[in-house]
C-alpha cells in the first residue's frame, strides 16, 4: 500500500500523472454519475456532434446507480457498478477530457490505452459497500436524464470519498499486479 | 384444504425482501470476520473491514447493504393442501416485491423488454419465481435479491461424462478466474451438476443459498466443495479483486440425476452481499 492522498475534483492532468496504482485517495468536490443508459445517450450526442449536458473536462465520472434516499438522507446506498460495461464509450470521453472514473472491475485494453494517452486514472471503490460509501456523499443534484431514474446523471458533492488508484495513467494495474502475489499462498 | 389470503402472501414477501436487503445473514457476517483475521493482503484486509462496517451500518440504519438491490428471485415450496384465496398467487408475490422496493427505498433495476426499449418497470417487478409443489398445508418462501455484478459472471457448460470430476473443477476455477474482480469478491460460488440446461442453472442458484460453512451431506461432494474452495482462494484474486487470500467464503454444490449422455455444470456467483431471507406461512 502506498500513500494516502486527498484530492479535489475537477482534476488537472498534472495531478493525475502524479497518482500511482496502489495510492489511496480521499476524493472531495464534485463527481458526476453515469452508467449504462446515460453513457448510451452521451454517445448518441457525440455521434451527432451535439453538446453534452455536462462539460466533462477535468471531471470524474462515478459508475453508480444509487438507491433512493430515505427521508433525512442525501442519497441511498451508492456503491460502484461494474465498469467494464462502459468500456465501449469510455475512450471517446477520455479524449474529450475526462480525467478519472470510479468503479469496480476490469477495463478493456482500449480504455487503458486511452488513459495513458490522454492522462486519466481509474479509481476502485469497494463494490457492495454502498451504505458506507453513501456517508461521504453530502449533496445530490440531478443534472440530466431524470427519466432514467437511478441511471440519470447526478452531480454528487463528496467529502473524503474513499477509493484506491487501481489503474494509473501509465497503465499500472492492481488487478494484474496484486493477485499473483497471493496466488497459491 | 387450508386457505391462505393473498394479502398474507404479499405481506410475507414484502417483509422478506426488506429484511434481506437491510440485514446480512449472521453466517455471512461471521465468515467475513473470520476471513478478515487471516487475510494476508493489507489492502484486502482493509476491504474486508469496509465490507463488515458497511453491513453493520446497513442493519443499524435499515438502508440497503448494496445499491444493487437486485432482481427479486424466489424459491417457493407450495404445500399441495393450500388454497390461496382473494387473489392470484403470482400477482400477490409481485405486489409484495413492489411494496418492498417502493416503500423500502430500494433501487428499481428491472427493465420490461430486455433487448429493445429496456424501459424500467419502476417497481422492480416482475420477480423470478420458482415454485415446487410439496406435501403439506404450508408455503415456504426463500427469497434473494440477486445483484447483477455477480449474475453477469455466472456460466453454464455441457461437459462430457468423460470430463468427470476434473472437468467440473476446471470449469469452476476457470469461471471464477474469468470473473476476477467484477462480481465483488469475496463471493459465494454455487455449483449445479446434473439435470438439464435449465435444471442445472437453477441448482447452481439454490446452492448459493445454503448457510455459509455448511457442507454437502454426501462426503464425496463435501470433499469436492472443500477442494474447490481451497483452489478458488489460491487464485489470489482476493477482496474486491485487489489481491489476497479471500476470494470466496464458500463453494456449495447441488446435484440432480442426469442423462446417460451428459454432464451439465453451472456456476452461479453471489457477491459478498449474499442476501437472502426465508419464512413459512
């Protein structure tokens, strides 16, 4: 395990290039949510050459579809979903300036190549720890696609959101480097 | 003929889905705590601590353990001397699901058409209900909110009888390895062996519902479960797939007679949020 770093979104390429696989981060500021259906709509806009509902330059996208909030809560349970389903759409977003993604699970070679080329990082949050993660989400606003319900794009204001750099902007990947150390242990 | 009101079916199903989504089973929690003590990876240990903290928090505040509150799956044992009155049995079940997901602030994750418009049904119905008719005048409900991070990593294969035990082992390990970090390890691995293509996948899902730590009554299958668990935990995948010695909490097998020409095998994976609840009315 490496350093613990407090970061503030939006992110600069310089900051992203300093982050290394294995670093623990506490994310503060704004993150945008998007999962399957929202990515599909963003992709349709890009293909038509139309503007996106958010300016993604420097931003973090969190792959999540939260539970509805109980009265008195900002949000319901809100852990990461499997990132790989967003892989077909991701290189284009990285090209447009997306700097980080929060999710869980494997990414495609194309995504990792684009992360290296444009300078972006992939954070892992603990899947299935959505009740705990929700505690670091302080405020929630709908930004677009409200009709998609849990799959809409939300703006999350987060404080010390816990994550780990799983794949850095140089292509180092904990999913590849760590399991062999414990295999046949 | 014993009469049971449809409204009682609805209320039972509703309470079961609320309970399953808020409270992790004590067997699962105990197993997570035991594995946390022996996990060799520092990062893996931290992940397990977060999971335990998460599960305790969810129970305390009655909020969903995981935001993927799943598709509602039910295994029903319906006593043949029961007559459900005042409504259609399946409708009563789905009404219970609807009430749990709407009133319990659970996520609605079901789309009506799987291929074309994929429009959310808005209330997490319909459920996937398996009914078995049994002797008696009671109805037993075993429910699971099934998350799709793990469901997507499940697999089924028609092996040749000659593939035998080694073939089964290889397929289970291959499926777990291929899943890697995606299904939120540590997982519970359900293995179905025998029957037909449809039967074997159902067996695999049923196998995931067994209490953690309980072995198959047949010593040959019990031994195979232990060998598979050891092999799965030697993959090094670890908690959240970030490396470690805890990849699965259990490997459970259910089997059924099959055809002379076949050896169907299915692997159903359940994430560490292995939610289930049961009741008899």
